[in-house]
């Protein structure tokens, strides 16, 4: 699968650069696909998610904003009270990769209906893609094939997973 990174200019700041990816030459990035979903029963979580992204833009991508999930991350990290308000599921997930305090890659997500994301038909694909991309990116960074130009700028932003 071809992974092409794209800077998200309208939310990136001097503090944090946000990226998303296009998979297999898709016209839309993963975050654009996520934005097309509607989550009427999870409007509070969606509001929190976008508020967290706003906080990250100006305060930095501190680890406490993210839920770690097998090498990738998920947003929003919210209280169980908000998630349990619905009682039908495990809440909204937006998978992402927090590379540094200055670089975040926003991917895709959905409503998590099973405790184990690999068993959830809604998020399984997004979860697995996030892990594959995170692992490959980590490997390429270690090998110097992908690198930072500045603290918040990635170069060589295309690879196969």
C-alpha cells in the first residue's frame, strides 16, 4: 500500500506541524475521510477531539493528549464518563501518530464497538493502518531514509507498507 504524506496547512502552526496521509493514491487524505463521517451520538466526543487538536496546535503535542495503542496513538483521550454516557460502545477514536512534541500525523477512525480494536469492524482497518504506518515510519527514521529538516518538518514523505 502506498502511503503519501501531506502537510495540513490550515491547522499547522509554528509550534506543531500536522500531516495526514493518502493511501493508494486516494483523492482524500485519511483525516479528510474521517471528517466526512457523521457521529450524531458522539457529538460531545467529536467536539472534545477538535478542542484537543486546537490545544495541541498551540501548546505542543504533549504525550498526555494521546492514548497509546501498540505503537500508534488515538485521540481523544477523554474521561470514561463521556465515553460511558453512550453505553453502546467504547467511544470515538481518531488514530494518529505522535512523532514528537512538534509533529502529529492525523489518520482515520470511527466508533469503537469492541474493547479490542482488532475485533471492531468500525476501527479495525484504521487501527491496523496506523500501526503499520507508525512502525514503517519509525524504521525509516532510524535508518535515515526519512528525516526531520526542522523540529517540525518531515522530508521524504512517501513509502510502501
